[in-house]
């Protein structure tokens, strides 16, 4: 009997912290859900939005989604030709909205300041700034074999660019009556996982988690908010370069999503998120991952053709045509 009582006490003592931890996580999840409000209504004057790295991929689709809700957008990338072409297409698609295009390098202080000043000059204010510009290793390579120029370019754009963008955006938002929202974008490495062959990218994305916390503490009470959001695995050219074997191709087809779909889900939540310092806007959650694996048979060859044997030449892995 004594042993039975001791066992029950032991199990109760073991279960108590687990239940408390589960309750704490549930409360955090509920609080995050309350902050993550969906705002898909047109605003009377439209929100004024700056998106770096927005002439292709997810950045371009974020711009398109903001415009579809009646917002005005500044798009930018390092290529003047790409900016001009993307701006022209967006103006044709959304004639009732203002589209400002400006070539700027996210890693250069002068360019970032010029971008912020242009946004205020053309749009009057900056309500939302999305720091989407990012670089990744062109080919997966260990740090020991990578060129110093490639490593520093990734760090300068992903982390240095985030700091410069935050400085330019927050300093202007702090003077606005309604403040503003500054968004960082996570990526592989943000949750502490190793990114072999792409260490600089993973390290910079991990650093953004800490940067979000620091910036959120700095702006507390100013009317400005800083958030970090997770788009999940997005089927962009940056991702497709790593579809170099059947296993990678399979994982991309299972887990990745078209950037238009991701942007359509993200933008109403970026517009509606409340509070400061959240990391609650996540397109691909663990239940979503499990569901995708459970329905993996329906996802074959969605974005890249899947080879039949490991070691198939990377030349055979090209993105399949997508609708739209």
C-alpha cells in the first residue's frame, strides 16, 4: 500500500509541471491568436507600405496582395531594370493604387535612407515596412570552402540590412501620430536548426529572433511595433536552387507553397496584428506539416519533378510551370 501511494504521489508530482507547462503554452497560443487579427478590409486612405526585395518571389506577391486591398506600396531591389518592370506591371494591374519603385541595396546605408525618405515623400508616411530582402548561398558550400565575399554579402544583406531598415523605418514611424509596424522575416535557421552548406544564411536568420526582441524593447511605448513572421517554405527561385536531388525535390513538393498563396494568407495578418514583439504569424505550423505529410501522395511533382533514384543530376530539377 505504501508503495502504491508513493507511486501515485510520484506520478502526480511528475504530471503537475507537465500540466503547468502545457497550460502556459496554451495561454501563450491563445494570447498570440488574439494578437493575430485578420484585417482584409480596405482602409479609407489605404495603408502606406514599404517592402524590400519586392521585385520577385514572396516580396512581389506581398506587394500585390497589399495593393489588392487598396494599399499604396513602395517596391525595391538592387536592379533598376527589375524595379521598373515590376512597378509597371503592378500599376497596370492596380491602377487605383500608388506604386513607387526605387532601386536600392538593402545593405547600403545611403540607399536605405534614400528609400525611406522617398517613401515618406511620395506616400506621406510609412505604416508598414517589411524587411523581405535576403540573400542565400548560391550553391550549398561549407564555410571553410566559401568565398569571403559570398559570406559577407549574405550577412550584410540579411542582418546588416535588417538593422539599417529598422533604423530608417522606426525613426520615421516614431514621429507619426499612428506609429507604424516593422516586420522581419524568418527563414531556415531561425529556430536554431543547423543549416549546413548555408551557414551564413542560417546564422543571420537566427539572429533576427534576438533582433526582434531587442527592437521591440527599444520601441516599447512609442507607438511603433516590431514583429517577426514566418512564411514557411515558399516555392521561389531561392528555394528551387536546392532541389538538386530526389529527396530535396520531394520535401519541397510536400512542404513548400506558392508565394501567391502564402502572401494571400500573410498580408491580412500583417495588417491586423496587435501589440509589439510577436512571432505568432506563421504560415506553416506543426499541424500543417503533419497534414502535408499525411497527404504527401497528392503533392508529388507540385513544383519540381521528382527523380526515381538518389543521385539524379541536378540539371533535371527545374521548377514546373505554375498557373497565374
